[in-house]
C-alpha cells in the first residue's frame, strides 16, 4: 500500500493554504485596481509641422511633442489639458483658444500672441512665452489667477527673464491680496464653505500680515515704500543714539552702518 503524500489536506496544506489564498486575493485586487483605469484617449502628435491655419478645431487631451509652427493663425481651438513638449510655435496668433489645464514644457512661443484665450489652471515650465498673458489673458477668479501667476513667475525665473518674473510677481501679489481678503471676509458661498472655523481664522491672520507688510514695504515690490520705511528706521536709530549722549552728526553717521549690519 502506497502512502498518500497529497498536501491537499493536513498540516502542510494548512500552512500553504493562506499563502495561496493570499496570492489569489492579491491578483484579484490587482485586476480590480486595473479595471478602475481606462485609456485616456490622448492623441500623440510627434515630430510634426503645422502647415495650415486652424479654425474651430478640437485638439484637447493631446500630446504635442516636438511640433513646429511658424506664423500660423489659430482661432477658437480647444486645447484643454493638452501637453506641449519641446514645441516650436513661433510668431503664431492664438485667438479665443481654450488652454484650460494645458502644460507647456521646454517650448518656444517667442513672438506668439494670445487674444481672448483662456489659461485657467495652465502651467508653464522652461518655456519662452510673451508677458502679454499677464496683461490680457489672466483667469477671472483670483485663486486661479494666483496659480497661473505663480507658474509664470517660476517659468520666467527658470529662463532668466527678470522682467517677466517681476511682472508675474506683481500679478501674484494682487491676486494674493484679493484671495486672502475674500477667504477672510467675503460672504460668497464658496469661501464660507471652504474657509470655516479655524481655517477662516488662519486666513484672517494671513490677510492682516499681508496688509501690514504691504503697507510697510510693499512686499518688496514698491521702491517708494521701501525707501520711506528705510528712512524712517534710520531716523529712529539716529534719534536713539543721539538720546544716549552722542552728537547728532555722529548719531546719524553711526545709524547707517548699524542698520545695514556693516
């Protein structure tokens, strides 16, 4: 009689059973997880050249990789959530195009103009782009303005465009002030729902600090306020030194290096 060496039951099966069951459960979980994702349907346009003008086209959720176009007229085109990577779009005229959620990375848009275009939640990285977006294409809501201004500020800084970075900083500060004020004091339903209780108290503090710093030195962007504040502090230092018994001329001359830590 042969001994039954099956492991379908007994202590060995008991030891392996949970492992096999766990593996099967893991596979089922992985399959279930994969079922939760579907193909986005993103169309890829790679190493292409745009040779015609575009009018009322839908090109949303696409990937433009190393696409080039020069002096093309592009009007009322839907570019929502499209990625522009290493593209050369020079001297093009974009009119009433929708760039909501679009991402421009390492692209050249030098000389291109944007009239009536929408840039809500758009992002820029290491991209040459006109400053006119800040003047004529900022989003309507200040919190969305803030996000775009920050992205442009970082982008201009990456490419060494000081003028553009400074312009974006001014736009960012304006949007920040309005956003803090509304988050702290507005009766709009959006803000009262998002900022309630402790969150609202924090925004009140941020708004107060922003206003005080803006009044004192313009948050670093107002030369006049910085000059006035500096002069006021120097006068206080000089007066303090003079009150301690020093001659006025010595007090004034000492206050300057004392202020600058020299």
